[in-house]
C-alpha cells in the first residue's frame, strides 16, 4: 500500500519520551530550529534523520508522521 505523509508527530513523541526539543537537538547535534521546522511541517525529515530521532526517542521512524493511505488509481480492464 502506498502512503502520503500527514502531519509530523515529533512534538507528541517528545512528550511521550519526556524530552524537550532542545534536549533532543543537543543529543543529536542538530539546531533546535531544524527540529522546529519538522514539528511545524515546514520541512520533511530525511530518512537518516528520522531514524536517528526515532532511535533516540525509542520509537519507530514511521511513528514520527501521520501516514495517510494514498487513494488507489482505478485499473481499467480491457473488454474480453
């Protein structure tokens, strides 16, 4: 199944982990503004970043975004 990315769930994952964005940024040596851009849906996390963040927070990378199922394209069948 194909998915589209919905809103970023990083803010929620930080709350669950009991961390602030500043603490996460410090741990990963990222600028806090970068994390803020992800949380505000201004930028999409690259896969390597999502994996690093997920590992630090103790979740899966796919838990950092809402996953919205992409509507399937109808398949035209040839008349037999």
